[in-house]
């Protein structure tokens, strides 16, 4: 089981929310991240390493998954 941290935020706000959770797979972690993310953008980390960036596409509820951002988790 791996430890994941999700940093999520909204483009209109500088405030970030951090949510930590465990998952047995990356697929499970992505499902959880999509459900708990607050805002329209997010970065997902696995055991302290960046996994991917996420962006909510409009009001469809679909998340666009992209390469990790250059910055690393503090």
C-alpha cells in the first residue's frame, strides 16, 4: 500500500488544500483523488514523488490527467 498526498486548489484562489490517504494502486489513488479534490486543479504525489497534475474540465466533472508539475512536495 502506498501513501498519497493530493494538493488541490482553484484558479481563482491561492489557498491550497492538502489531503493524505493510502491506496493499494495508482488507479485507486486517482479515483480517490478525483472524489476528494476541492477546486479545479490538483497535484498528486505517491510516497513524496510527483505522480501527475490534474485539471477539472469545465462543469462536466471530467478530470484531465497530465504530467507532473516541475515542483516537488514540501
